[in-house]
């Protein structure tokens, strides 16, 4: 859905080694991932509840990343719409809100 490019990872890792442990980073990632998962479910339109139930969270890259996605076949149509209907975004708003909090939490680790 959304592609994010992260630059400066070497400088971040150097700063983190000095100020925080990798476990602190994993905790921030896990907490923010769980909060984004909850927001995406809360924003999901509900008719039968299938879309809301199909939103999953998966840890990746040894806990340094999480993926929030939906297994419902029609999830993309709900998110982006079609030429016949407007979309009802639920993952993008959750991402926008949570990414600001994630950045703040990560900045607190390196200060």
C-alpha cells in the first residue's frame, strides 16, 4: 500500500548503539504497530465485519518492522475506491496518524 524509504540508517544505528538498545527500538516498533492495527480496524467500514476482522499485524525483520494488512479480497477497493464508488480509507489514515507518533518515539530514543 504505502512505500517508505528510510535514509540515514547507519547514523541512526550508531546513535542508537550509544543511547539505546535494540530491544528499545523493537518495543517502539511493536507498540506503534499495535496502535496502527487498532486504528485501521477502528477506521474500517463495517457492514458484515469481515474487513475489520481481516486486518492483521505481522512482525517482520526480527521485530524491527511490522506489516498491517488485510486479507479481505475487497480491501483495496474499500481503501481506494473504484470508478463507481468512492473509497473509505482505513489503513492510510491510521498510517498517517501513527507515523507521526512513531517518529516522535524514535527521536526520544536517540536524544
